[in-house]
């Protein structure tokens, strides 16, 4: 009997043997259960270069005349779009806020290999503005030199420093600021089109002007670390607020006479919203409530993974704070949760288990929904002709058997 966490000793087989090359011009994944992502059927995917050429039901179509067909047998495992993580801080001991470009690449690889992430938005915690600009330059250098075969950086997420100190979570209060126009314009000018998401607390002074300005610059404005009222969230949405980070975490509690930011996040259908489905940040019932409350197109699974993701139990530094990591939980020294240590495949597994929904219902939250939050839905997030060939193959226990980033295998397990 196969145990959870022990992948089957099979998987991707070419018609002529195991995959031995990472340069496959055209190949066909077949004999899989395709999730795309709202529907499920037996079939496969034909990839040409970096692009999806065809998604088919049943057996693979015959090869074109004169063309050799490279078949990769998925042995009835699950073929799905690669995961898109728009809130992730690092892995393998490296935090995007302080890592060098090479260290950031190692963290990115970890999420691709272990978690099936094929596109991501590296996320930085609150830090001095000049420090954030330097980190952005490092990640921009990585982004520029990225080739197919690695999880693609789609831009950057600044989670702060424009946050309410009362809901600071693991952010250092000494770096927190009000979103004054000069600061916001300076960041937008410095980061350019690398800036994809900016998380702020809408109740802070100048926040509404900042939201309007950022919306005009096509930056997705997210709400987080907030004690806002329903009315304050309403005003922010009218100015262009689109998204909510880690629903339930670091926000004012729900009260039936004053539902606040959480009540607004769960009931305003215009807002997409994230959930950390690791069973640590959110009770299963809260995850269930989240999926019952939000429309299917507005749920987003994120890892919010810290540098300790992928490391054995131990300690590391986040800025000047010690993070203690034990048995799947990361804490600050004061005992508060600091972030997660999961990867996207486990977030998906957790969300399916805790929501009571089937995989097809939850999968958009890890693929097309986050892609749309940052305007990348045209090329990412689903298996469609002409889209980037970002694919992941999972077994029945959500173990990653293969990750293809823009048509190039990043990892696979073979016999
Ligand atoms: Zn975070």
C-alpha cells in the first residue's frame, strides 16, 4: 500500500525510454487525467516548443506526416496547469527581501521542483525603502536572464511597508509607513513594470489616493494587515482595491455588529482573496467558510512561504527577528505565527481536504485565478492552445512527479 509522501516508483516514460533530455522540441503527455482546471477528463497535452499545441481527450492523435511523435506516458496520473504563487517570500534558507540574485534563484527552484510552481510573484516584507529597491533590482536581474525551464517571475509583490502597526504580523513596526504620494510614486518609478502587487492597509492616511494612483499604473492593489471597517473597505474598492492577502490572518476579527475587513473580504464579490491552506494559519472550518463565501473565480491559494520552507527543523533570521521552525510551523520568538512552510501542491491538497470540494473546484485557486489577479491569465493558468506550456503532473497523493516550465522539464521522477 502506498503511503502518503512516498511517490510511486513510476511516471513519465517516453515511448522509447525515460526522459533523458531537457530539450524536447515537441512531445505529447498522454494516458493522464487532465484537469483544465475546471473540468476533468482522460487524455493528454501536446507541447511544441514553449507553447501548448493541443489538449486532447482519449488517446493521442496520430503524429503529423513525417514527424516523430515523442510520447510521455503519465501512467494515469494527474496532468494540470502549473501553479501560480503570487505570495511567496522564499525557500531553502533564502528570503527574497534579503537574498542575492543567485540565492533567490535557489528559492525559486525549490518551489518549482518540490511544489509544482511554474510562475510566481516573489514577495518582500517591510524594509527600508532603499533596501526594497535593491532587492527589486536583484530580482529584476534574475527575471531578465530567466529562460524557459525555470519557474517564471511574473513581477514583484511588496507586502508593505504601508501597513497598520496594530496588525503588523511578522513585519517590523520600525519600517512601517503611511502611503504618502511621494513614497508611492518613488517606488513605482524605481520598480517600473516589475511591481505587480502592492499590499497596504486601506484605513491609513493617504491610502485612498495611493490606491487610485496605483490602479492607473496597472499595479494590483491588495488589502492586508488591516483593521479597516466595512465602510473603509467599500471606499477602497471604489478607488480600485482588487485583492485581499491571507484572509483571516493579521486582520481585525469578525464581529456580527461590526464585521470589519474580514466581513468585507468574504462578502464583496469584487475582491479576489488569498487563503493559506496549511492547516496551521487557518482552521479547516475557516477554509471551508472561505470557499463557501467567495465566488469560484475569486479564490486564490498562496503559500506565503518563508525562507525556512524546505529546510529541516531549526532557526533562521527574518530581518532582525528570529524565526523558529518546528514540525511544519514557523513562529516568532513571542510565539506568533510568522508565515508558512508549505509548497503549492500541499496548499492544494489542504484546500481540497478542508473545503470539502473536489479538485476541479479548487484547482482554479492555484492556477487561473492567481494568474488573473496580476493580469497574466492570457498566457498562464490553464491548458489551452497557444498558452505557455506550464504543466505539472501530480500523483494521487499530490506529490509532484514532473514540472514543465514553458515546455522544458524542470523536474521529473522516472523509473
Ligand atoms: Zn506574506
